[in-house]
């Protein structure tokens, strides 16, 4: 509670704010940045007391599905200024700020709001909540629920976008708190006529033919390890060139690895322009912590969703071997579970013991 109060006061007293998010920003990173900027302006800005809020991200190519989200938001188009407060959103470590790492580290008044368990608490004030599904959920809880600030229905739509995309349409890293937040957003959206179904369809039912072609190549590339408990995808520069896609089109592809019966860990190696790889991990079993695996490889994330990047000097064969070894260590901690879930659907006999 003290951190949340300090965060609120930091923001309330600032007049020039820089919001940073992680490199290669996803929807949650962008949406939380946009939502926070709007909430600050809507609640603290006065006619004779303007607040400057600029958003920065080390991102060269945005996901096409985020184009409508950021279209009028002036991200990365402003010159860097002197700021009263620098805020890092959805960023587990200062290194994840990419080219903006130095600017953030040089500031004294800094704030980090993040939901990654591997967060290094690199700011002056840090609010880290791994129990939250997304940074957008944290923005809602801190500013709308806890501090009773107001926002427009459209801003709630932005927050909703971040929550559903970071949870893969409410299928990953979701608990009671997340459902309560989503329920509150749905009720408000209904009152104001905001079409949340349209937002869901936009992110989950609007793939282009090119994106489908890229998915097909990723599925064709799958190899298995550790008695087929690990599924590994790979996408190369040739795959992107021939399907006319970019790395931004890979969002969600790795999730298909753990849709396979028997697979517990899914991996995708994505070739970058500098010949290094972005490696994304997924876990089907809550007892297999891919966040710790990614951390051991220099990255981070959550129990079921994580990622890391290779270095130019890394040997891919060695990286794969180390990764599989780490996955095997996690797999060895689990007990094999049958895929037979009939017991979950069986009718429980009535308890007549008290009759």
C-alpha cells in the first residue's frame, strides 16, 4: 500500500513525465502506457497547469493489430526533454528499455510498475505484482479502483486490450482478481455502449493470410525433445521474407506448441535482423516455471510465459542444449499426469451421511 501511495504522489506532483516501456513493445506495454497517460491527463491536468507526458519504446516494427491502438498517440515522435518523473511500464529490468536504458538510469525520480516475477526493482519506487495478469490490470487496480480516479470508456477499452492479449484471451496467468477487473470493465462498457467483442475479435480473429502462412511454417518447423515433452519451433529470415511478414506477426504463434497432447514446454526461436534470436517459452504445467528457465538464460517472465534473447557470440547448438537441460530440470520436478479428465466431469454422489 505504501508503494502505491508513493506512486500516486509521484505522479500527482509531476508536470513533465516520460513513460518508457520495454523494447519490441507488445499490446500490454503500449496499452498500459497509453491508458496511464490518459488517466493522468484526465484527472490531474488543469487549464492553466498543463502536463507533458511523452511515451518512448525501443520498437522498430509494431504489431499490425496495434496500429489502431497507437495511431493517434504520438509514440516516439517527440524530442526527449527534461522530465520531473520517468516511469517504466511492463519492464522487468532496466536493460529491457533498450536504447532508452541510459536516459532512465540517469534520472533520480523514477517509478516502475510491472507484473513480472523476475523484476529487478531498478527504479526509485517499484510496484511489482506477479499475481496480476498484466500491467494494464495493475493500472486499473492502482488508479481506478484504489485511488478512485476516472477514465473514459475508450480508455477502459485500451486497458481491456492489454489484459486479453497478455493472457491469450484470458487463458494464461488469470486468477480471481483478473476476472473481477474484467467483469467491472464489461459492466462499464455495457453502460457506455463500448463494444468489447469487437476488440476481442480484432486481436484474436483477424489474422491476415500472410500471418497464417507464417504460422504454417512455424508448425512445419516443430521438432521434439525429452520424450516429446518439449516442442521447439524456429522461424528464419527466409520465412519472414517469403511470407512478407515481420517479427511483429509472430505474436501468439508459440502458444500452438503446447496445444499438442503430451507437450509440457513450448519454445520458438525467432531469427532477428542482427542474426541473434528472440526465444519465447510457454509452459502448460503450472509446476514448470519457464520464467526461471528464461532468467537462467538472461531473460525473464512469468511461470507459464517467458522469453530471452541470444547474444551475437552465442552458438545456437549450445543454447538449445542448455535450454533443453534447464527444461529437463523443471520437468523432473513434476509428476506425470494422465490426460484422462473424466473424473472432473463425473457427477459426485450426494452426501447422505447426515441423513
